């Protein structure tokens, strides 16, 4: 007779128990845990934003959030694809990213309590520059000429 391994595993906590578990952590561990949760949610939003801008049309949530018209969207999409392309010279990529960072106001947001600063997510161009620089080794283009979404973030560096 086989023993059931599942009986040895603890039951995952429910929402109420999970909140109690988080609140029971020491302050430093709780801050690290909550920061990682926010980071994971932010990474998913960043991937979706890149996908919409590189592959999609502007009839999406980002259109409402950033209030861009069709010509502004087309310009940003063209520049994004130019930076994404591995054949584009580094000087051109640097010029586009620098222009994006200099174009808007409130590029950086500071948080005195946490002792950190980050790119302002309300500034689309600064956010794009930051996302592209952080993921530069994972930017990939599908080799299939009929692919509907040729621009993607590879799960691992060098994936085709």
C-alpha cells in the first residue's frame, strides 16, 4: 500500500491566515516580502506595457492611462522597435533613451522614508527607458515572419 505524500504537506493558508502570517513577520522581513510582491506585480505590468507598445494597437488600457493620440503612439512604437532591434547601433539606442528621459517632467520620484528613488511610472517615456535598460538582455524578436507578436521578453537570456 502506498502512503500519500500529499498528507505530509501543510495546507496552504487562506487569505485571512496569509495576512496574519505576513503581519507576524519581523518588520524587515515583512518589508522585503511586501516589496517582492509589489515587484512581481510591477514586472507583469511592465511586460504587458511592452507587449502593447511593441506589438499591439493603442486601443488598450495604456491609451487611457497615458492619454496618447495615434500619432504619438506610432512614434513611440517606432522608437521602441528601433531600440529593441539588436541590429540598431548603440549610439542610436542611447540617443532615443536619453531623449525619452529628457522629454518629460518628473522623470524620477524620490521616497525619503524608504531612502530610494525610482523612475516615475506616470511618465511613459521614462518608464519605457527604465524597463528597456533593466531587460536589455531579454529583448527578443521572433524569427517567424508571420508572427502576430514578434517582439517579446525572453524567459532566459539568449532565447530565440
